[in-house]
């Protein structure tokens, strides 16, 4: 059903391939070319938006592996991103280590912290796990805010530009290549992870962890692995965020950010490779539309708006979007995209 | 010594208010299996609404409180009818995250209508402090504890004798059996949300009469989570006992641990307790351990 008409499999390799037809390959190359030539015709402003989207996609993919595939709800994702951001910031700024070292150790540190707070997942699930990840978020942020000697406390700390060897990623467009490059690698990894032994184990655990254990899947191993991978990507994303913004304090990593991440993967579609990308792009563009385009326009048109309009409208709309998606389209945008593809392939005889 | 007594009294009294808010959570969890993560935001919204009625509209105290209670009941009805009713029988993941969406929405509404981040309610209780032995306690704390205790009493009578209360306990016990008896389960869900919102409103008013209305009220709701985790998710008794324990731990910790660690240790103590409980006894003091079958 998933295949275009007339496409047949003669080998297992063909059956497993992601890109099947010549049209697939053509569209794929076109997409890559379009993405990597974007700095030529996009202004700095939209490149900045694209960078933020890329960074967010990495973290959302991590959360999707943890929550979407493995079913372990984490409401502390922003906390794990913060761990990565500060690890990288401290290593490069205070200790003067090169950026790649900072990036990798950001991922590993965040992964280890995630594993630590993921240990309760072996005995509890659902709401209990949600609460313990919220607790993780608050404890992490509290440590960051008060460990002044290392993190700069409430004041925050400066973070140098990312650099590899002599190459310094200073301009928006050079950072675009760094960030989008890593994002593409992450997407590739996540897409393939779902097709491996570990990915199938995650899905089995999500659907019924007891049944999975009876079938011989080690819950201890795979749940902690899901926490490690999910938080590893959170750490990578945090590191990129720190070097992109150039300045860190804990305000970037509030509980509302964590909630927004959950919202993104729900809007995109839980447990799909495409979901986090669609969800992040949707919410970030909605954010741009609201705060940059719509609010200034409304404020200049209607003078009698209440004072809290500009700051209050975004959370209201985001909250509403999350609720409406859960009620009306719980499988998210990725499901819509599947329906569209199926209808397109069968056209004009769609049923 | 006076210091210790002071911490104990404030801790116990504030803990009662936490327990009150936590009861609302336990009620909704038991009757409908929904984890209400919007608790803190409900507390925040109802406190600001009280402020709006008493200060901005200028109602007298008694009328203001009646309006607030009606508002809380309506809020509970709206949330249950329009957000959770369509999601009945959905996986727990959706039920948890939908309340997160509600939380986010309410936060936006609060910022939208009341952009000022800090406000104070008019004085509800007498000012002059009470002297308990060597300790000096302001009366607000005592009143908060008294009101919470009175509400606990009223609630336990309600669950013991009122038809609705008995039906709620029955739903918590076995939903299918209740349906078979001809009791409309959806109405039970709706009522339990109303009661939860009213408890959140009362808790919010009590907390904000002590510390003013700030964004920190959201954290009051989060502390109620640590109460339910410690007490056990499905136990009213657990909530009532764990509330004062959390309050005590928070105040004693703030008093004696701050010189040893970093300032602000008070805010994370409930969360550290959550993590410890998760490791040691994940189903809480009085919670029922779920035994699952395939």
C-alpha cells in the first residue's frame, strides 16, 4: 500500500530501501540541493529562523525516540538540553577545549544525566515518570542557577562561536551549514534507528512493556538506551544552541519549553520519522507568524488592545493547538501527509 | 528552639494547603484516570480571578468568594466537557499531554488578562500575630490550616454519606460495575473536575493570602504533585498525611539546609523528595501497587 503503483520488490535490499523509485531519488536530491543552497537566496533573518528550526529539530527527534518510539513520557526535555548547552559552554569557554570536543561531551553528559533520571522508568510509567522528569527539570535548572562558579548563575555566561580547526562559524550562513549538516545526520540516524533491532524493541516496549519483557527484550537495557539516545540528541541540540546564541542563562530552558517540545512531537505525529520535523517547522513558523507578523500588525491597527496581548497570545494559541491536535488529529501532521501521499498515488481513483 | 517551633508550625499549616490542592488531583485521578498536570495553572488562574473580582471589580468579600466558587465550578465543567470528554479511552499519554496543553493555554490567558506579574489580595484575615510558646506565627497560616481542615472534614462526610460522593468512590473502584448499575459515569467525571477546580481555587486563595499572587503559585501546584507522589496517587489519606510532611520538609530544609548548600534550596526540596520516592517506594506511602497482567 505504501508503494507507488508498479513498483515491485525482487530482493530484500530493495524491500528495505527508503528511496525506491527514480522520482524518489530526483525529489531527494532536489530537496538536498534546495536546502544547502538556501544561504544564497535567503536573508540573514530567515537563515536565523532556519537555524533555530534545525536546532529544535535535533532535540525534538531525541524526544521522539524517547516518547514516540519507546513510550517514556519526558516533560523535562528542556532540562536535558540545558545540561548539554552548559557542558559545551563550560568546556569551550572556561577550559578552552575545541568545539567538537564540547559538542560530543555535551551529548554524552546529557545522555548520562538522562539515564540517571530515567532509572525510575524501570519500575513506574505514565504519570509517575512524567512527574519524575518534571522534577529532573527543576533540579537541573536549580543547580545551573546556583552553581555560580561554573555556570555564572542567574547572570549567565558568554559562549564563544563554534569553530573546527581554524574555521570559525561566525556568520548566520556558515552556522546554517554546521547546524543543518548535523540536523541531516540526525534525521538519517533516527530514520534508520527505527528499522534496527533497538528501534523495534523500543516500539515493543511502547506497545506493552510486560509483553516485550516476556518476549526476551531486556527492559533495563532498552529503556535506559532510549533515555540515553533521546537525551544525547538533547545535549547536541543544546550545545549548538549555546554556540549559536553566544550567551547562556537558564531562562532558555523553562518548563514551558519542555511542554512545547511535547507539543511539537504530538503535532508532528508521535513515533514517525517525519513527525518531529513537521511539528517543529509548524510550531516555529506559527511562532514567527504570531509574534513577528501578526502581533505588531494588530497592535498598530487596534490601539485598545490589552497590555498583555503581545506576550499572552502565543502561549494561548500554542496551548489551543496542542489540545485541538490531540482531540481532532492525534496521529499528527505525519499521518495527514501519509493520507495525502496515498491519495496522490491513487489519483484519480482514490477511495 | 523558637526557630524550630516556627518552622514546624509554618510547615504544617502550608502543608495542609498543599494537601487540599492535592486532594483535587487524587479525586480526578481516581474517578477518571486523568493525570491533571494543569493543577498549578488552575491555582494561578483562580487566584488572579479572585484578585480581579475583589480588587478590580471591587466586590465585597462574601460576594467575591461566591463568584470565585461559581467560576471554579464552571471552569471544571468546561475542561471536562470540551477537552477530556472527547478523549475518553485514549492512551494515558494523550490524557497527560492534553492537560499540559490546557496548562499552557491557561498560562497564556493569565498573562493576557493580568500582565502585571505580582499583586496582593486584600487582607482576608486579622493581622496581629499569634504567640505559640516562644514562636510567633502570623494568623494567615493558622486560618489557612483551619479552613483546610474544615474542608477535609466536609469532603470526608461528602464521600461517606452523600449519594454523589458514594457514586464517586464507586467509580474509582470499578468503572464498569458503576456503569452497569446505571450511574452516568460522565457526570461523575464532570463533578470530580468541578470539585478539583474548587479545591484548587480555595488553595490558591489561601496561598496568595499568605504570599501574594505571583507566578510562583504554579509551583504550589507542582508541590501538590510531590504530595500525591509521596502519599500515593490513589489515596486521599495519603494526600492528607503527605501534605504536612512536604510542608515540614520544605520549611525545615529551607531553615537548616540553606547555610550548608545554595540559597533557594527550598524550591527543589519537593522535587528531590519526588526523586527519592521514585527510587525507594514508587507507589508512595499509601498507594496501591498495581499488578499488571498481559
